C-alpha cells in the first residue's frame, strides 16, 4: 500500500511545522508528501526546503490557486 499526504497552503511558514514533524514521527512513513503552495509571500517555501532532507517532499507552486485547485493539482 502506498501512502500519500497532500496539503494545500499559502503563507503558512512555521504553522505547517506540526504537520511535518508529525509525519516524520509516524511508524508508517508516507511514500510521498505533496504540498501545493498558492503563491506564498512569506518564508514558507524556504521552510519547506529544510524538510526535504527528512521527508519525500514535493512542492508545487501555483500562484493564485485556491484549496480545491491546489488539491487537484497535487493529485494529478
């Protein structure tokens, strides 16, 4: 079974840390973590780069996308 985690975010920066830390600590580690960013203007993207060393993280940036658009893009 393959486990994928998908999240849509915009300007989350430190607020996404609990989610990513929780994923790292799971006994059943995810096969992929896909984050769709709606065009953050804060330090969110730099923050996510730090987690690429611990998680199979893929970041998609789609400026102006809403939650549904981001989720659909991440699934595709």
